[in-house]
C-alpha cells in the first residue's frame, strides 16, 4: 500500500519513504528505500518526520510506542493494538487497512500529505504523542486490565 502511495508522490521531492525491517518489499518507487534491519532505532526516529505502521495485525507494536515516545507523529492501522494509545487527530492517526483499496489509500495519502506539508502540525502531534507516552503508566494499565477482568467475571457469573 505505501509503495503505491509513494509512487503517486514521486514528483513531490519532500516525500520519501524509508522501509526498515526484515522483509524487503518486492517493488519500490524511486522515492522509497529499503534499509533492512536497523540496529539503532533511536537514530532512525530522530531522522524521521513521520512514522507509518500500516500493519494488518500486530497485537501491540513496540515500534509505535517507541516512535511516539520519540516525539514522532504516528499513522498506524486500526488493526494494531498500539492504536489504543493514539488519540486520533491529536497524538497520531488511526486508519483502516481493510476495505475498499482506493478509499484506504486515499485516507493514508491525505494524512501523509498533510503531515509532510505542515511542519507545525507534525510538531504539535509529535509533542502530544510524546506526552501520551510519558503519561503511560504500567500500573494504570494493570488496574484497568484487572477492572475489565472483574467486569467480565461478573457478567459471566450473572449469566450462569
């Protein structure tokens, strides 16, 4: 999906995609580069303007949390568990990856173009993302998780 989006952005020099990871994409347009595995992700985050994570499934992508902690605006799929930490439009964007391909590509492209063209918006969203991660408290999640388990147990006991 991202290769197709960036192919459409080929004539806009400010838009470049760097793909990092184990799996090399089959085809990439001229404004995209595959680097393979990165040993220093902190340096990658510092060099980036936006973090894109269009996964079809990821229970909780640490890279999304790391990118947000680094102050990067994030666009993540609605199939990524880490999206629960994104306040859509404030600390990042949560977008679909399943459905009508053209509609999905247009939604992703719209956000990429908006962030690529507006440094002030990137900075504001990145600051909110970093703040969201600073407010992230493991004990708070445990408390919420325990409350959900108790609620499910009560609901099960009520139907038994």
